[in-house]
C-alpha cells in the first residue's frame, strides 16, 4: 500500500460521511487528476510525489462541489468535455437520449443527416452525434453566453468540422433550415419554478437557466422545442426531448397528431424512469 492509496482510503471515508454518492470513485478521480495519472496507475505514484493539492480537491468535493468542476472534465459517452461554472454538467441519463438518436440516425437512408441540438450547453449531445454518426452535419444552438463559451471550447476540441455552433434562441433559431432537418434533439430546462432539486451538486452549482423551465409546469421551453422541431423537420424527421421523470405524460401529449406528429413514444432511462419523448413528424 502506497501513501497515496492510504490517503485515498481516508478521503473515501470523509466523502462518504459527507453524503457523496460515489466516494471511492470520486477520491480516486481527484487523486488521478492532481497527480496526472489514470485511476489504474494510482498505485505507481511514489510517496515522495504525493501532492497535498489532493486534499484541497477532497475538501471541495466534501462541500458537494461537483467532481467535474474540480477536475474540469465531464465524461459523456466516448467524450471528455470541458465544464465548469455557468454550464450544465451532462448526466448519464442524457446519454440514453443521445444513444437513441445515434441509433436512429444510423438506420436512416440519408447520406449526410442534418441534426439540430436545441440548447446544447456543453455540446455533449451534439458532439456525441458528430463523433458517432458518419457524415452527420450537426447544428448546436445555445443562447446563453457562458454556456456558449464552454460549447465553443468543446467543439474546437472535438467537433471534427461537422458541428456548427449558433448563438440563437431555441424558439426561433435556424429559419434557413426549415423543412430540411432529419432529427431534432433537446435537453431543455424543465424543472418547474419553485421546485428544489435534491442534489446539492445540481441545486447549488448548475446554472438556473439550464434547470428551471418557464410556465407554471416548467414546460414552456419544451413547448418551444415542439414548435421549432415542427418547423425544422422534413417529413419523416424525428424529435427527441428530455424531461423530468414525473413529466412524461404531459410531454407526450405535446406531440399530438393534431400538430402533425406520429408514433409518439414515452421512453425510459436505465433506471426504468420516464426520461424522454420521441416522435416522427408527418409522413415520409
């Protein structure tokens, strides 16, 4: 047992006592970040190379600052993204939404599918699609200037020339693409005003603009996504929009046949909770 591994064990106990959901993993991630090694190589750090900044990072995590803010990185599918104050930290449940979109795009008989990510935040969804769907042309929309800055950095690192960032509002963006888009995807703000997220990492650190939706039910931004998707999509194009687990039925009924939608489905995340709605626009 090395000195660093001993310290990680102590840090794990401290983080567990503070209520951190994954104390061992987080202690190891902080140690790996501070010492510039992978988690699998922590045992190789010499006792003389131990950096006391490790305990500074542990103290920040103990106060429930997100791990991703401490390391400056969030992992999403196959990407490592820059994140920090002012941008929503992408969550594992959103990986399921992105995965559904990637699978459907891969099935399309379209040489170069056009995709729009409304409210891209860090760029996680847009960049995953660009990375995993050959020849996809992805348009990422973000009006918030701070989040836009984070997305721009990530697109410069991972965009591969097929992701275009637009500083526009999701409600009236990209009129030049009306009727030409194959898939619209969004993880918009949807927490109702007055509701308080349980996790302090979300409540105290994620930007409120990315969390709290407008309107009494918090779904005004989702309604805007529905209208924008209806405008952008070609006949037969698809939409996927994330929501809170208790909002599934309400979001499902927004994608009605009266508005031209077909095959609306309420879909679950890996925990079996309602997480996103998908639908097809019009007839192909």
